C-alpha cells in the first residue's frame, strides 16, 4: 500500500524518466515549457514527499532490487532526509523556472537542449536517490553519478568556457572526496552483516576509537569537498565563477547541502563518536572556513566569486553548528545539542534559499548588463527596480538582519556556542569561546560585504560603459525571485513553526526535543494545565507573549531557552513580534510624517557635490575602495603580490600615469592546493621515470612484481 | 587631557553681551564715516574727491556718505586735509530694495548659514570666521555654519564673484531649499569693491543672485555680520530710511 | 625642539662678481651681462634662447640661488621674459629673454626648476605663450570647462586689449569636460573636495584626491577660483589705485603686499623714506605676522578638533585684531602704506597699549605651545604626517614657514634686507623634520621673534616725519620685495610715460607653495588631508590674485 510519500516519490521518478526521454528523443525541439513544467512538478513532488513524511512522522521504506553479493538496494526517507529533500525541492522550483530566461538567449543552436534536459533530470533523480538511500552501495553509486553529472553541467558550455580547468579541478576533488568516503564506509562496514545503513549503525557500537576517528576524518573531509570546507574547498570559487548562470543556483543551493547530509548521516547518525574530540575538530574547521570565506568575499569584486566565497562562509557556520552539536551530544548535554543541531539545519535551509536568490539575481544582472564587476556597475536600482527590491531582501537575509531568515539561524548558532558554559573540559570551553568570537567577527564582516555588494551595484551612479539589454527592463518582478524572497521572509518571521518541523530530525539524533527546549507553549499553556511554571508564565503574559493566541496556531511565537532558578531566561527572541512591532512603528511614522508635512512641497535638484560642474562616475566610491580597510587590516592573510606599480612620467616630475596592479593567491591555494599539486607532480615525475620505453625493463618490472607477491603470500 | 578643561574654565567667559547690550570694547569695529558738515561747498567737494571709491558725494556744505561703496581705505579718516567724522558703530545692515522680508518665525532661534568664498580677498571671510570664536560665538544665538547648502537657510556671499566661482555659487544657491536668503557681505559682494565689473569679476553678488540683505564695509567687522544675521533671522527689524544709503545720519 | 640659527650660518652668501664671472665663462657668447636697475643687481640678457634651461639650472642648482619667479611682458611687439633669482646676501639676478611674438615658443625650464612649472602655465593661459617641452599646459587659471581655448586675456598684441572693465566675452560651458586622472588601478577613484567645502569657511580650492581607498595616491589641485585679474585691472591706472589693489588682493597679508608695492615705487622715484617711517613699517609688518601666525595656529587646532586649544588660539588672534584696530584704525591694517612712507602717525600712549597687547599675546602663545606639546592625541595627528623632505623642499622651492620646517631657511629680511631690517637682530627658526608638528613649531617661534622685533622697533622710534614726497616717474621700472607672513612677496611695476601702470606683476609665496603642496598630501590617508592643509596655512586668494 503506497503512502502519500511513496506515491510522490514514485511519481517523481516516473516524471524524471519522462523528462530524460523527452529531452533525448525529441532532438531538442520539445518546447521549453513542457520540460520546465515537468521540472517544476518534480520539485513540487519532492516537497510533497518530504512534507508528508514530516507531517506523519513515519519514515518511508522500500526496496529497489537485489544485487548479487552486495545485498538489496533499499530506500528510506527518514526525518533527516525529509528535511534535506524539502530544502532541495524548495530551491529546485525557482531554479527550474530560472532556466527559462536563459535558455533561449544563450543556448539556441550552439548547445543542444536535449543534453541539458537529460542531465538536469538525471541530476534531480540522483540527488533524490542520495537522500533516500538506505545502504552504502546505492548511496555511493548515486553520489558518483551526481558528481559526474555536476561536472557535465558545469562544463556544459564547453565552447564558451573561459576556465574549463575549474570543472576539471572540481571533478578531481569530487573523486578524491568520493574515494575518502568509500574508505570510510569500508572501515565502518568491517564488522557489519551487510551494507545497509541500519546494519552499519548497529556495527558502529563495536568499533574502536581509532576506527571512529578514521571514519570521522575521512567522512568529514570527503563530504567536506562538496560542502566547501577548508582545506578542500579550493575548487569552489573557481568552479562557481566558471559555471553558467543557469546551473549555479542548483550547485550552490542543493549540491552544497549534500555535503552536510553526508556528514550528518555518516558521522552523526551511523557512526557517532564517543568523545568530544571530533566535535571540536568540526567546530574549529567550521570557524576557520567561515572566517576565510568571508574575508575573501569582502574583498572580491566579481559578484559570482564573492557569492562563492560567501557560500564557503555559510558552510563554515553550518559545520560549526554541527560541531557544537557533536560536542554537546558526546558530553551528555541534550538541550544544548538540540539547539545546536536545530541551528545548523535551520541555517542550511536558509542558506539554500537566500543563496539561490542571490545567484539568480546575479545571473539576471549579468544578462542585463553583461558585466559582473562591482566596480563597473552602479545605479542598477534605477534600471532594474524590481530586481533591486528582491536582491535587497537577499542581501538583508544573508547579513542576518531581522526580520529575515538569516538572523534566526545565525542567532541560534551563536547562542548555542554560548552554551559552552555547561561543558566540563577547559579545552572545550576555550575553543568554544575562540570559535564564537571568530563567528561573531564573520557575521560583522558579512554585513560589510553585503552592504558593499548592494550599494556598489544598485545604488549610486552608473560607473561602467554598459547598456541595458532590452528584454530585461521590466518593472514586474520575476516569479522565481519573488518566491524566494517571500520564502526568506516567512522563514524569518515564523521560526516557531519551522523549529518543530526541524525537530522531527533533531530528536532522533539527539534524544532531546528541540521544540520543548526552544519554543515554550505560550499559546497553549494556561495557569491550569501547568505546562510552564506559573510565575514564569505570568511574567511573560504581562509582556504579551500570548498575543495572537486566537489567531495563530502552534505553541507560541517566542524562541526561548530557559535556565535555572536564578537565571530563568537564558536567551529569548521573537522575530514575529518584532516584525509586527516594526510594521506598526513604520506605519505610524508614515502617517505622522505625511500628515505633518502635507503643506510642504518636494523640490528635486541635482546632487550636491561641492560646486563642481558635474559629479562624474570616477568620483564616486568603488567597491575596491570600500573594502580596502579590510584588505589592509588582514594583510597577513591576503599577502598580495604587487605585480605592477609603475609611475610613468613624461618629463621629470610630471607624472602621466600611475599604474598599479595586484594579484593575490588564495590562502587555501597557497597552503594546500599548490603544495599538494607540487607533491603530486613530483611523484608523477618520479613515476614517469619508469616509462622510458625499454621493453627489457618492463619485463623485469613484471617479474620483480611477481616475485614480491609470491613472497608476500608465502609469508602471510 | 583634563588640563584643557581647567584651562578653559580658568580663562573665563569672553563672550560679548551683544545683542543684549551694545559692545563697547576697543577695536571691535573700524568705524565708519558719517555725513559731515563742512564750512564751505569747496571743502565738501574736496573731501568728496578724496574718496577713491566714490562713496562721498558733495551736497552743498555737506559731504554725504554712501556706506555701501566705502572700502575703508581710511583716506577720509586721517592723512588727507579734509577728513570726515567717523563713528564707532557696527550695525550697518541694509537692503538693496525697500522690500525686505525676514525668514519665518521658526528660523528665529535656529538659523543655518553657508558661506561661499567667491573671489574674496580673505578679510571678509576671516571676519565671518571670527563669528565662531569665543568672543562672538554665534552658537549661543542658535546660528550654525553648515557644510552643505541642503541644510542652509542663509547664503553669505563674500567677494565680487569671480568668473570661475560664478558656477559654483549658482549651484550652491540652487541647492538650498526654500525659504532662503542671500546676504552680500562686504563692499566687494555689494558692488565689486576695488575690483569692479571686469571680465573676471561680476561686480557683486547682485549680478548673479537675488540679494536680500547687504552688509557694507571692507571688511565689515564680525559684529556687523552678526547684526546682519540677526536681521535675517527676524530678531531685529531692518530700519530703512528714505534713502537706503544712510543710517542714523 | 627648535634649532634657531644665526644668519651667518644659514645663508651662504653668494658673491655676485664671482657668479657673474662664472656665468660669462660658461655661457660665453649666449649671454650679455650688465648691471640691473630698479632693484635688480645683475641682469643677464640671453641672446640664445636655447641656453635658457641650462642657465637656469646653473643658477638654481650649482650657484645656489633661490628662484623668485617669471615675469612676462608684451612690449613693442615682442615678448619680454624675465626670470628672477635671488643671490643671498648680494641681490637679485634677472635673466632677460626677448622673443619675437611670431616665433612664440620658449624653451621650458620646468624640468630643471620645478617651481617654474606654474609660472609657465600661467604665462600660457594669460598670454598664449607656448613653452616647448612643458607637458601640461592649459586648464590652469582659465578653467577649461568654461573658458574656450586661446583666450589669453592679458595679451594686447595685434588685438584690442581686453579692457579689464569691459564686460566679458562669450564663454560656453563645456558639459563634457573631464578632469585628467592619473592613477590607473582597477578600483581607483578620485574624491572631489571643494570648491565649496568646509561650509565655505575654507577658501575656494578644488582637489581631486585619487585614491584606492586608504591612501591618497595623487592629489591634483585646481586653484584660481578666486582669480580676479588684479594684474590686468591695474594696467592703465594711477599708482594710488594700484596701491589699493596691492593692499586688497590678499587681505591677511595686506600690509606686506602694500609695503612691497610702495618700496617698488619708492625705488623707482628714488625717494628716501624717513627713519621713523621705516621703523614703524617694520613694527606694523611684524604685528601682521604675529596676528597671521596666531590665525594659522588656530586653524591647525581646529583641523584636529582640539576645541579648547582652538578657542584659546582664536582668543589670542581676536585680541591682536582688536589691538591692531585700536592702534591703526583698521583690523587688517588697511590704508597705512603709501609710496614715501606711512599715511599717519601714532601717539606714544597707543604704543604702550599695543606693546601690552603684544606681550599678553606672546605669553598666552607660550602657554598654549607648552600644553600642546603635552597633548599626545593632538601630536599624533601632526607628527610624521604631511612630510616634506629637505630635498623636496629644495626641489619645489618652498618658502616661508613651510620651507623653514623642512630645512629650507630663506628669509628676505635677512638674505637681502629691505626697508630697514639691516639693523635688527632676530632669529629665524629652522626645523628639518618637515612634518605638521615641525611647521607648527616654526609658527610659534616666528611669532615670538615677531614680538621681539616689535619691541626693538618701538625702542628705536625717534620723533620725525612719517612720509616723504614721492613722485612716481614716468617710464620707470622697479622691483619691491618683502617677507610676507606666508613667504616672499615680489611686486614688479613698470610705469608708462604718463605715470600710469603699464605692467604690474605680483609673485607670492602662496603661488609657489601651492604648487608643491601635493607632495605633502600624497601617500597619506585622506582623512589627514584637512590637517595637512591647515598646517600649510596657505592662502588661495593670495595665490589666485
């Protein structure tokens, strides 16, 4: 008997197959609308499957087929997978719609649509398979398919590729990560009866500490490749920049999350660690990743590269939350662990939404003006007013400004780090303090970064020589972007409805309910039913925490963590009430201002610039100038090489030009990529020495190898 | 750093009591020539011919002074055979036309001023700057200098409006929101002073902007500028005799 | 702290005869030497224009003369150029060059003497004279965005002279004008400052600070917003009117400029100024210097927002202004100088009053200086900020207190005394650091020395007349020079046969120092720009005329 979930999944796979067939068979003459429609329906089905699973709280299981020697391939949609599936579906919808804008313009004739359609639907299917896989072989096969499909999509416009190396690097890193994950699963499966996830989970209890550490490191870094953790993320900025704009939203919003899914599944669910060491490792790695990511984002001028670095920053925040969760769980603090994991999952969902929004916005900007350089843009709010509004929502969300969604998750993450007071180990406390400070710095830099992005691109006057391309100039906002902006807003003002949903995944992993810890039942508690202490309830009812009880369903609108007798409230916030208060305040202000200035007239005049004849674009602040202080303060990290600093003179002391150019090598490149690349090159050169073409030597190699093998067999 | 606080307190209050009480300290004003009776018409004519700025006109036995033209060269004060009487006052504000309208009531105790140096020799600008020093301290009267014309109510023009400053001056005026007033400070701003009307000098602010108030002198002392600002703010009435060139003669 | 030096050690006296011999030997046939007139000691007539840069380089770098300026005249269909140099202790040297106007191109000396750069640009703008090898002519005094090319308003050859009092000729503002930007860095931009800035309480100057975000890489000044063509207005006017112009084109140094003009006329007519007038002139000149420096110190304190110190310095300045007014009848000392002496005399009681005010001002300045020395937040903004090295000061010919703070110690009162300074003893301060704090220290020391000289002058006064009869001759030419508060001021006057002014040239220290100002601003944070501007204490209107 098929449940709703099962039906949705089945229909999803059927539609994907249809999509593949349609794209391949009809030679690309299938109308775009049909394919986009299929894709939209597929994403809705993904959300439906996840929603029904979360609503009922029951996991969905199914067996695909049996393979000789490896066991059967099973599917299972449990709560954790459901959250990720929902997030994926949420983002796939606008990503599918977004495709429509670009396809006609860019692809017609040159790059056949059928290939894109095939890849797109195949990727969708593989992502869902990864999320619903219940045994290692299915998981690994789908993962590999996903990596290859991603590579094919990244390098889709092969003729246009200015940096095709980016795709190769991504593929190489994906494969390296995959290998690490395979090894991790092999270690985990040594004592297990078969390769299914439940069996692996049961066998994990008998693993030695060293094995657990090994699995953790391999899994963490292996999945970290996809997520974008330092030190394995050097492919990410290059790759995101080189990817065509129709695919980047998927890459940043969905495949990034698969890395987190892998980490959570392997290291938190299947093979939990015993001590706090692994958790601290994750926390520190996450903090460093966040800081490095935002530093490079703040000083970058290409919008796409900047957003890629910002993705790295958000990855760091999520992983820091995961690390905190692991630490708290291992040391037995259930409430703190629940808060940390909730924060991490919430941030993951939020990041998918606003990052997709921002990438799609950048794609629109690039299509409209032809450039992504912030130094060249400026004044776009005048040319693209609808886009400026939604882009502003995206910037506010990612800068963690209430009442948008980024605020809630970052606030929860920082609060969970502050809970380190309950830890016993001093090393743990110190690390938590340092990482918390580092994340706070990251948050501040993120605001700088996105103020720069919005102000330099949309505000001010036009700085470059571009012209607006006709078809983009419309004041009607696009559906995809508006949908994402509204999602940002709703996720921000309704955290108390999101947290119970996330709790479905958190509770099995932690053992404590996040809803109970975070969302006190101000709506349902009364002095009779004693769900909360009467004094506490009375205090909060005095300030109006129960407002809206008749209108809104649910437990309450305040996110709160309770403490001990002396300190009843550790932290509390309510973006819902905050938003209502803000709206009322703005409305009242608007009324007062319009009434009191009714008799005044507004005269518009040109900009005051000190009396000069005209304010030229070269006299306005550039993005480089805005972020220069950050570059100067963190110079030790950036270490720019001054490539050119010449002062050309025409005659003595008459300077005609001062030419300056700097180049930077990314920190991770300097510390990891280049040394690793050099090492591999060295090793390869060493091996190349064996390929000299002499047949006799080859025969000798073979005989020698055979002798060594025989000896080994003899000895063992 | 606490030294500066005590040092300032010890030095005491230096501020003038003006406009509550007239300021009588020495050296606050160079004074001005006033209409003088001579014994004969020839003497009056000689006295008038001494003036390089044509500020003195002989009218029978009297030598009449047009203060708006006076450049304070002091040739009618000493050194020449026929000198005029000089009076040590400083309330010289006058208007180019009979109609003068002060700013509305709300500006009385809150006036924002922007000064534009349009070719000034430096003396008028320096005198205007002295309004910020502890002796005159216009802040106590609710008057402030702003850096942007968007927040300014009064435009003080100093200098004969050199050609290169004509554009910036007009831009400044246009950038000010209504209601606004323009005050020409100094003989140069009123009629070009010693520079006059040339290919490089417009001969006064009136050729470029509508001027509401004029403060004669070369340069007018800070108290004269302060008097003018009080008139603009509406705290003092502007008394115009039949002929706008003479005051309390 | 301050290192004051006696004149003997500072100024290496340049022997004129030896110099003349060296020039004759080196340049031989291209030059013809003679005694100058009107205040010029040595006149070198250049017969071969090509040798001009070489000769200038010899005089400036090898012989150690300081550069005075360039005077361009149009006489009888020819261009007469006169390059002025000062041989310390001996007198003025001028290089005369006559060029036929048809071949209107002169070799440029600005690669040898950088300070000549702006003089040549001014000559090109106002006269249309082309200087070969000068890479940056145009858009100087006559701003390109409103003046068409080739206006040359000072010319009178073959064209009706542009009467200064005629209405202007048609001008078309150019809406596509763009400034010339130098820095080519992907993120560079040019921050505009002015001409209406600081609420207008600063004089009208326009800067484009080219920066990449933190440091100013290139500062391009655009001055001459206050240009009123004083030199042109004076043409055809009697001496008494030109005196008014000399007094009023830069009022904060009005006494020094009117004195220079009067000295030129006196030199031309050969009049002997009475002794009492000489001492009084010195007293009044130093009074002006003291008041000017108090104002500059106020400006520096204001720029660093040290409010109490700024107010106290403003009190000192206002008291000096009032003392000047009580003593002379005008706060800025207008109407005192006249060719032949002073226009009025003073009573003994007024001297006593004045000396009391000067002493009070000096003691207050000492207190202020000492307390500023101990205010570290103030010094942090001034020390090592706005550096001008001694080499740069020499290169760019900095004058006045700015030059003295960078080791370039030239003072006309000692190098080539005028108007009675020969008998006075005073010191000229000298610093070598060249930063803002050094300039501030120089201002304080000079103020004390001015007070010292005022006392000396008051002591030396004997009763006597204060004016002598001075009839301006027809057809004379003379140079008058004074050390104005900002630096050396040169007034060069030529009268025609009717005794009216034919050519009036004013060369001021501000013109020179503004040219070199940008080296102090470049490579410093642009938040320091207003402070560096205040420590230089330059006057835009003195430069613009």
